[in-house]
C-alpha cells in the first residue's frame, strides 16, 4: 500500500511544516488564503497532504482581505499563508485593516533560514519588526518544537477578548526540521487576561443612570457584532423604549429595520440619527470606540448627555470621551445583565420627536439626470432585503451602501472602517462567500478601490464562487472629488480616473459573467439577473453620474450640530479634523 | 543651588511619570514597549531593564513626561501588550526610587579638596583617581543626582553616565 502522506512515507516525526498544518487542522481551519514563494515552500508542500483547502490568490493583500472577510462573515479566524520578504510585506495593509477593526486573522509568513536572519538574505524582511504596530501579537519561531504552542496561542489571542491579527514568522529551517513536541491544548499567557462578565457594580451604576434619562440613545458598535450582542441590545431598547443607532461597523448587530432603529449615525449617517445624538440626554456606547467619524468635534460632542461605555478593551475608556460609567466586559453578557435592572423609561416625547425628525429628514436622492448610485443601492436593498452579505469598499459607494442597504442580520454587513482600505471590498466578499456558501454575497465597490485588488477576479473565477461584484463606476475617486468640490474650490487634483478599463470586458477576460447598467430602468432587471446567477462570479457595472455628493455629511472635525443635510449654499471652511 | 525638579511643585499639566513593567523575557518586548511611547511622540527619559527574580520574566522601569491623559492611555496600552504581565504607574505613590550616576569630573590640583568635600557631602565614592580627573559614583534620588551634577559642572564635567531610575513599591504593595 502506498503511504498516504509524505510523513508516512518517511516513517518519522513530522516536519515543522507538517506539525504546523496539523495544528491548523486541529484549530478547525477550512481555508488558507495565500500565495507561495521560496521560504514558504515547505508549508505549501505540507498542505498537499492536508484536508485544508488552499485558496491561491493573485496578491498577498487580497489574501489578507479574503481571510478578513471570511472571519467577519463567520466569526471564525481567517488564515493567510505567504512567503518571506515582499510576500510578507504585502500583508501589512491587510494586517492594519484587521487590527483597526478587531478582526481575527492569523498571518503565517515564510522566512529565510535562522542563520541568515539579519544578514540581508534573499527575500528577507524583518517582518515581525515591520508589523509590530499593526498586530495584536506576533511570533518569530526559531525552534520547531515551539510550533504547536505558538499556533495554539495565536488562535487563542486572535479570537479572544478584543480580537485581532496575529502574525507567525517561520524560518525555512524551522519548518523543515523535525518537530516532536505534542499538540498544545492549554495556553500559558500570564500577561493576557480575557474580560468576561463585567463588574455588577458598573452594571448597577449604568441602570441608575438610565433610570434618570428621558432622552436615551443606544449607540451600537462593532463590539456588539463581535460579541453577538444584537438581540440583547434590541431587548434592552424595547424594554427601555430607547432609540438605537449604529456605527458603520455596528451595522447588522441590531436589526436596522426595527422601529426603534434610526440607522447609521456619524459623518454620513442619517440626519435623524445624528439629530438624536445631538439632543439625547444619555448616550450608551455598546462596543463602540467614539471614533472621530461618529463624535465629530469631541469638545462639543454630547456635552449635556451622560455617557455609558461598554467595552471589552479597558484602553478604550477615557481615550476619546470620559464616560460617567464604564462597563468593562463582553458586550452581550453586559447587556444581558443590565436588562433585568432597568424599567421602561418615560420616552414618549423623545420618541415622538425622533419620529418627527425621521419624517422631516429622510434619506433622499435625485432620480433625474442619469443613473444615480443611490438609486442602484436602494434597489439592491429592495432585492436582498438584508438576506445577503454585503461587503463594501471605501468611498462614496460605501457610505451610500451603508445608508440604503439596511442590515437585519449579524455579520451580513462587512466593510473596512478604521483603516478605510481601498481594495478591501471585493476580496472580502470572496472570503465571505467561502465561509458562507449558502448565503448570497454582494461586494459593493467603487471603480477606484476595485482596481486595487481586481486581480482577485481570477481567484473568484477559479473557485467558481457565486459572488456578485457591483462596481459603482463614476470614473472618479469620488469622495476625494466631493471634498475638493466642497472645501478646495473644486480644484480637482488626482481624482479623475481617466484610463479606467471597460470593466465588463475586463471581467469577461477572466471568463466571468458581466452585466452593465446604464439606465435607471435597467437596474432591477440586471441586479436580479446577477442575484440569481449562481454558476460563478458575476460583475455588475453601474455607470453612474460622475459628480454626485454624499449627504448628510459634516466636515471632519466639525461638531455634530453642523451636519449638512442638503448641499451647502455657501462656501465651506477647510475642515480641521483628521481627514 | 536649586536642582531642577521634574516631578513636583509645578502645576503644569506635564509631569514626569515612573512606570514599572513586569514583562516576559522574550525578543521584541522592548520594541513593543518603546513603540507605545514612540507612536504618540512621547520621549522615554530613562529606561532600566533587567532580569526579574522569576526566570523568564524581566523588570522595566521607565520614566516619561507628558500630558497625564495621554500617559494614562500609554499605560493602558502597555498593559494590553501580551508580553506585559502588568504595568503600574508609581507616580505620586511614595514608592522608593533610586538611581546611580558615574561622573568623571576634571580635577585640577587646586580644586581637589573642594571636589572631595562635595563627594563626601553627597556620600559619593571616588572610584577612579586620575591625574587630572576623578570618577565619582553617586546614588540616590534623581533629584539628588541632578543637584550633585550641577554642583560638579563648574569644575568641568568630562563624562556622565546615569543608570536611569529604578523603583519599588513600599510594604504590601507590589511593584
């Protein structure tokens, strides 16, 4: 009988690479997203004998975003495998993206042999050194016997507490040497504690504060998505009779179509959500970190409102605002503990007021003068009704998708928030589709961001994934153009994407079905056709009007009260905020 | 002579903080710690790293000054590092702090007596007696070291090496 694996043929202990792959199997890894190269060859070789499926990407950045999309769609860690040097440095953007948004990622890098470390060997890069600021933790493994321990710790760290990316750098001599160490089950990390249930005193303090509120507002962040707190949050809102808003990344935790839900707030949030924020007397962040996109000018942010902050990461307390009550622990457990301690509040006037704002300031867009991106996304919402995973890239299309595509289910909305990484949306959708084969997955991308990772069309085609990619094509870097129009006297600089390819032909060159939408009348038909096509990827190119702006908006660094619901009639000052 | 006092008396929001860290003795720990400061543009004024009593762990004592709110954030970010077992800010908690300095001072024949008097007053030990210089070893609070260095400066400081501050909490409290 021929031996099934290399290791059986050798009849000896596994190599470091084989032990690594076996350890990954023990962690339940289904997919590895990666691209090979010299220093990683032993690991790729070991994958031949594994049931883990290798998804060969066309660029390492794409691999990281696929793993990230997989992680966010499933809640399970995404695994990346790349080679040393440029292979590893190409993961840095993906690491930043995952780190900023607390996504569990394991990035495994090949490395030159240990005796050549620090000697400028071929394809050597000090990858642990380069990535320190963008990882939750990292390892440079110099002893093959440490591999099982490092893998166990990496998965534990990536997925527990506030999740994040963990990098493992593996010199080639370490992956080729034998590894006799047993698999690791327990971790010994004296410097790492995972917060669980919050201190009951902080929960009682929050209940006391809520009791005195007449205009409460619950602000739902990404932590609520990660901890699965959404259902509890809705129960809390219903019991208190308090309205809800969510951040860009908090979408999906609590059903955005719930009558108490006001949708997304923040720089491009709905006017009624932002009005509620401006006028509330208590704001409670549930797994949000008071990002500058939601607070505006911090000195004027909710100055008269009491603040409660639920977070699993103590370093978020007092970082941006000084809350009256900090609840340190898992968001779901904290809200479940809080619910029995609160009673219905007298919010009749408040809810009436919020309802008036909702009627007075609805999201709106023009249907005249060509095809409008908002119309396409509004129709996409009507088509999928929250029942598809939607990933978004970065820019105007992302904000419109966030405004119009209401998320009803946890982990059905995926985008890059903190890092704002162009090129994220499409590969993230590939990862999400692999993780959620029974759910329809739509990537909503702009023409600028799509071109940063469009090489992954090949990956989607090879995998025959029924992922749909809606390109909102305005032939501009539209969000920057909007800012140049509003704040820089419309002096356009570096935003005109002349030279864009014909995206339909581009997709077809990969053997991918592609559709084009030019007229509003074609929107429903084309979207439905793509939605129902399951025999591989489908690209839909919406050729939208070039110069459209996202409203509402507030200039970066301006207070929430300066929200522009409609296009301004006067010239605006240059924004003072970060970007 | 008044020595500059970085730690008190001044109501300015900037003050010097003494932070002690108990860390895993692993490669890269120092870089991770240093980056928490560097990312926020904070200067590490002194840094002492040495083995802890338990094998596999090290102690770090760091002094840095700046906005107290940012230092609060720095300490929380330090505590968050997986390799940091704990991070404690000892500022204002009356922990025992000390530092050693080696001072090489020019010593002409006519100033030798004065220099030796200064050394004696500050319990500094002459550890090297050269033809035209003295090396003094002095220890004590950083403020005391500042004072003695300022006293010696007019004689001609040739070299100065300070160890950086180390700290230990008193009584039942832990460092």
